[in-house]
C-alpha cells in the first residue's frame, strides 16, 4: 500500500535552498503502475510540468523498477497504448497547477 509524507529536500535551483517535498514509499507493483502512466506524458522537458514527471520516472528507473517495455509490465495492460497526456508550456502570464476539462 502506498504511503506518503511531507518533508523537505535540497534542490539545486540557482543556489542550494530547502524546498517543500514529498517522500513516497510504495510497493514494486505500485511503482510499476506509476511508471506505466508516466511514460505516457508528453510535453517540453524544460518548459512544462513534464520536466517533473520525467524526474520521477528517472528516479523510479534508478531505483531498479522494471523497465516499462519489459514483458508483463503494467504498461502492456493500458487499454489505449497509443494515447497519452501532453502538457502545454508554462506561460509568463498564467501559471496553473490544477486540472482543467
């Protein structure tokens, strides 16, 4: 079962500073399911929220989570493997961090 808790981590921005962070503990199966979703996300890896989903995906890969292309990975169970999510780039006039329909 997934477990999450709020914490802080050090992140290099322009200088080292403490930022709010979330630490998540999950089973291998939960991590593989999350990976299956994350590989479906498109958008700029420098100017959209995609950069954050890519960072999570890379962390899962470094932690040894099975490659999403491996036989039997939950990715193979996605109903529509051709579709996906796409983030638009950030704009200077309007930043929105929610869900729109």
